[in-house]
C-alpha cells in the first residue's frame, strides 16, 4: 500500500498504446493510487523492481517477443501482484493461456476505467 494512504494500492499499468496508458494512469492517479506505467515486458519489470506493485493492469498483447501474460507471471513470482488483464483479442483464448496465473478479472477492450477500478476495489 502507498505511504500516507492505506486505502490505496500501488498499480502498474502495462499497455503499449501510449494514449490508453496515459489515460489509465491519470484515471487511477486522480483516485489516489500510486501508479507506474510501462509499455513492454522490460520496462514493466524495471518499474516493478523500483516499486513493487500490489496490482498490475496488463494488456495481453504488448508487442515484442513477450506478452502481458509473461509480465503477469513474473510479477506474481517476484511480488505476488494481483493481475487484471485487458485485451483486444479473445478473452476466452487469454483465459486458456493464463490458467496458471491468479487473475482478478479479464476485460475485453474497449473497457471503461471505472469497471477496472471496481474489480480492483473488490479485491483490495
């Protein structure tokens, strides 16, 4: 939890689309969360090592050779982070490919940020 605000969690947003990443970051910062954002596997792990996230909001397809599922696996192994997935692809396929990951919820894009916030709030 963040210093000075025990009701808020540290979030890591892993999204390769800059406008969506910025919008989600602003949305959650306004609500008092401590937010880091990343656009790739490498930058996500670097950000997590700086400040271990309680919850990660991961896009499945982040480009490059590694996916959001790879990020989620690493975050759970290192930090026991809770995971919310968003995808523009098939949610059913994502569910099949991430059965080994403890996931709060899966969302199909486009998704309203308040729905993600509700899922996060329900698990906090």
